[in-house]
C-alpha cells in the first residue's frame, strides 16, 4: 500500500496535509517536514514491481494494486499480472479495471463491492 503524497488518494497535497492534521496536532513546520520526507522517499521501480509480481505468481498469491488514480495505471498493473484493483480513486478508473478483467474492490462508509459484476 502506497500513500505517498502527490499520488493515489493524496494527489492533492492539501488533502494529505488535512488528513495528517486530523490524526495529530502538528504545526505547519512539522507537517512540511513529514510531507518532504515522504515525497523524498525512493519510488518503487518498475523492475522491483515485476520482481514482486513474479514471486507472487510463483507462489500462487493474488497481486493487488491500491489507490489506482488513473486508467493508465490499470494498464500498467494488469501488464505485470495484477488481478485486483483495490480502492480505485475514480469511477472511470473502477470501470477501466472491471473492463480489464480485474476484480475491483471499493469501499465507502455504507457499502463494499467486489467485481467483476454488472453493477459498475
């Protein structure tokens, strides 16, 4: 699961900042430090993602993506063997995941839906 600020559900850094504020009483300086540290964390490379996907496949483990935030990401994760799109960020991304044959898991306060199904 990757909650790096600037992508996924935290594409908007202000949303990320507000989320952190909701968890802890932090000063702006502390928030800026946390955000900088997380943004500066090395990104998971495509090569590493492929290695993990290969290990999962060899061991019969389903591979899921998380917080898919655009339709291009669906194509990317599908290409490495992902079978589950967990928490696609938009309805368009959820539809693309379903159309691509990925199981699509979304949750909100009231419902949880697992697809492929006809509901989306």
